[in-house]
């Protein structure tokens, strides 16, 4: 098995004549914890979305967990990739009318046989795993509460429980602490790292103080290009000033 879970070569994304990503070569090893930093509009979310095939670049090669994500022969080839890639976004992606528990059960859908996933039929084992995942993030007591009645921090914990249910090889987290107070942000980061201990974790981070909690490696994007790639504990203020100037 390749030691890299992500291999990107000559990636380019042009929208309406404007180049928003240009990554010549980037590899991420299995198990790495990576923070992606950069100003608003630097291309961080677009890079993440290219990795799970939600957006298609204009050119380049992307391999995730030894599966080609771009260029893609058939759209359905993304299904196994998506089963192996978990996502934690800004809390807006839970199904509002479903309970916390149902949202967590949905996390297992990508790896279920199609018929069961369409019919939303869950086994006792799946239900027990979902209960255990909610317990692991301290949300067992709110299992039956509708997602749209949860606070921002609670929603993120449910999203992490859902990811635990999926047991992904790669976790993509896009600003998972946005709109959370500092205590909730720290707690969500700790849970996210714990939940990803057996996977690779890539987190888009705006609050630089969270970098040491979330990552060993930092990748800085500026105008769509990688301008910084170093160990998190080697990151200097000068590098940060250059990145955000
Ligand atoms: N579908 C799209 N159509 C047009 N422009 C887009 C599209 N998606 C992204 N962009 C542009 O590409 C650039 C990069 O966007 P992206 O969301 O990746 O940045 P980001 O670094 O994640 O920003 P933020 O920190 O504000 O979330 C931005 O200028 C954005 O406006």
C-alpha cells in the first residue's frame, strides 16, 4: 500500500478565466495531521472539495487512497472514494429534520449495500455503533434531539460522531470550529483529533492558535498556490505574516 493517502500533480482550477488553484505537486502521507491555512479566497475549501470529487479541477491528477479522483472515467467511481473520506464542515450539513442519532446512522450509508441505504434500514450492530459514537463525543443524552435544535458546538459533535460511524481513512474538516466560542472550539478540536487517531486528518483552520491542537504539518495557500509547507511546531510569526499579508 502506498504510504501517501493523497497524491496531487499539476492541479489547476480555472473559473471564469481566473485561476484559483495551482498546485504543482503535493503528497500527504497516511496518518498525517495537516492544517491548511490562508487568507479568505486563497483556495483552501476548493482544494478540499477537489479531494472528494465535489468539484472538478480544470487539469491535473488527484489520487486519494490509491483511487483516481481526477480525471475520472465515470462519476460512479467516486462512490468508493466517498465511503473512505469523512467530512466535518461548518455544522450546516446535518439533516435538519433528523435526530442526532439518525444523522450519525446516515454516516454509515456510503459503505452500506445500496438497497439498505435507500430504505434507511439499520442493523442492531449499526444502531449500537451509532450510540457508541454519540457517547464518545458526549452527546448520548441528546441522541433523539432534532439536528436543527442543537447548538453549533453540539452539531459539530454530532458531525464528528457521524464521522466515527463511517470509520473513514481520510477526514476533511473545513473550518470545523467556525462560529464556536473558544471553549467549544478547543473541545471540538480535541474530539476531532481523537476521532481521527487512526486516519489522516486535513483541517482548514482560520484560528491559528488551533494549529498545534489539530496538526503536525501546516500547508499555507496564497492565491491558490502552496507557499508554505512545514512542521506545525516550526511555524514562525514571519511565515504567518507573509501568508496573511
Ligand atoms: N464555483 C465558483 N465559482 C466562482 N468562483 C469560485 C467558485 N468556487 C470558488 N470560487 C472562488 O475561488 C476562490 C477560492 O475560494 P475558496 O472558497 O476555495 O477559498 P477559501 O480559501 O476557502 O476562502 P475562505 O477562507 O473565505 O473560506 C475565491 O475567490 C472564490 O470566490
